[in-house]
C-alpha cells in the first residue's frame, strides 16, 4: 500500500514580504498548482491515501480559487482517501463552504476532532493500516498522549500537528512531547507544523516525520521541499522523501574576504551559484561574508539589480566586517583616521565589543566616503 504524507501547504499565503504584487500572486497560484500536481502524482503512483497533517490553508478566510482547487483535487481522485487533520492555521471555512455547496463532505475525505479518531484503510492488495489522529488545542494537549490506545497488532499511522519537544514541561497548545508517544505501538507518526522535512526514530518500533512545507515561502524555508511517500508492506513502513517544489528558497553565502569591489563580488556570486546548482527559477538570498579590507566597498543595491535576470528573486545582504588596521590610522590626520581612533578608544574603555566596533567602522567609513546615507 502506498500513502502520501504532506503538511503545511499554507494555501492562500500572502507571500508579499519579498515579492511585488504580481509575483506574490504568481507564487500563490504556483502553490495551488503544486498541490494539484502532488495529488496527480499520488494517483500515478497508485497511492490509496493522502495524510494532510495540518495547515492546508494559511488564513481563516480562504479564496474561492483555493477552495475549488482542493475540492476539485479530492473529487477527481475518488480512489484516494484524504485524511485531513486541521492545524493551527486552519479554520472551519473550507469545510463549511464545502457543505454549503455540496450538502455533504465528499466520501473520500476523512476528518478528525479534538479526541482520537481512528480509520481503517484497506488496500487493494488486502493489507490494512489504522490511521489515528487528533487536533490539538489548549484543552486537550495535556491528556492526548495518555488517552491514545492502539492495537499493537495493527500497522498504526498516527497524525498530529505541533512542535516536537522531548518532555512536556510547560506546554503551548501545539507542543508534542515525543517521549510520551514512545512504545505506544506507533509505526509512523505523521506530523505537521515544522516546515523542514525530518525523519527520525521514535522508538524501536516506529519513526516520526515532519513532511515540511510543500513550497518554500521565505528564507527560513530554504532547501528541498515536498512530502513523504510511504510504502507499507508486510507490516513495515518505508518512508522516502520526495522533493516536489517548483522553486527553491536558497541562501548563498559568498566569502568576499579577498575582494575589493562590487564587480568582483558579482563574478564571485555567479560562480558560487553555478557551483551550488542554484537555478534561475530559485529565490536567492546572497550573504556576503568575511573580513575585508577597509578600502573594499560593496553596493548591495547594484548587486541586486545586476542579478535580477539570474534568478526569480534575489536580495543581497552585506555581512562582511572590516579588517581594521588601527596602526594605519594612528597618525592619520583625516576625519576617517580620527573616527577610527575614537572607536578604538571606546573598545579599550570597554564601551564597545570588537564586533560592535567592526560594524561601526564599516558603516562609518562608508558614510564618510558618501556611500551610506543617514536615515
């Protein structure tokens, strides 16, 4: 039997933190298309179920386009059972609107509540699994683990949406104390809420996995994004991560220690991007790093503009620090020399740390050179 585990799709995300209105709309549409294509992929693979472990939507009031896309994907694949466990971003709007328009929930859509709900999924090959889930909130968070009762003879897939912690302690509503779910007969714990894919051993019997988000939406979601493909055979669950995102969020550190100007940096950035296989489809955050000469200057605005044609989206951040030769400015009669001497005196007096001094010198030298403006 084949089952997909997906989570944190966040349909209808605004996506306007980095993108202009046109591209934000384009990315929202791409999320919808990726969701549809994931369901179509499941159909081609012969999957008999899709586990949606929370945050299918990003906002309470969803668009008609998002509603119709999800509903259409479900109705067009009657051979796939959709198990939808709502997360902290999901609200009642989708289900309410589906009921209003159809009069009922589709037969191949299974839902969960605040208490444990179990479904038996029987495959075309005669094998079966039990899928159990509960939607966490502040009222049930402390008792869910203790109330979980599974038949140890079954293949048990358990669904939850929340942040893993080792022990309970002082818990938020979306906290999952993993220790309390060990040795409970779980073969695969399908989780949502963490946006990076992760597969780890839960106990001697089972594993737990975060599917991560289906598409990266910000630079805190860099790298491959997709879902897990579960193959269940002879009572065992084998999980394989399937990268599926149309575009990747990429962070590109570039060592500028030996560079002196923006054009040198531009060549280095392009070389590093090629070496790391960064595609023109990707969204890229370039981080200039290293200890640089005080005479070196990098214009982030120029670099960003020069790289616009290389990637779907790019931003450049300067994280370099100046290599300060205090002796060079010891007798320098210029305003720059006086500024550096004062910063050095502040460090010696314990008023500034070395990192603070380096940043002040970097900005101060650029201000004095007319490359920075006071805001």
